[in-house]
């Protein structure tokens, strides 16, 4: 099911002219679920910057926590459960 979501998530991102932090956070989750941790981290960083620019600090904090997981997984090559 996850593999079916990936092309759809990437296509949605292409179609969005102005993605919001929640959408980008979800895309980062999908990347991580499919083992694409570097991409997950990059998208999470983008989502954090966007959340901060809109004053959504609580959302930015949650995204930062996820970013740490993605970065750890990228460095070890596996997700931390």
C-alpha cells in the first residue's frame, strides 16, 4: 500500500503550488516509510521552515522531532522503532 502512495504523494506535490507544512510532513513520512530517509529529512526541513514562517511553532517542533528520526535512520540505514 505504501508503494502505491509514493507516486501519488509525489504527484500531489508537483501539483501543489503552495504546499503547507502538514502536506510536506506527510510526504516526509511516506518517504521514511519507504526507506527514503534522506529525502524524508530534506522534505521535513522544508516543512519546518514553512511552519516557522507561518508562526506554527508547535507544528515545527513536531516536525523537528521527526527530522531527528529521519536523520538517525539515514545515518544507520534503518528506521528506529
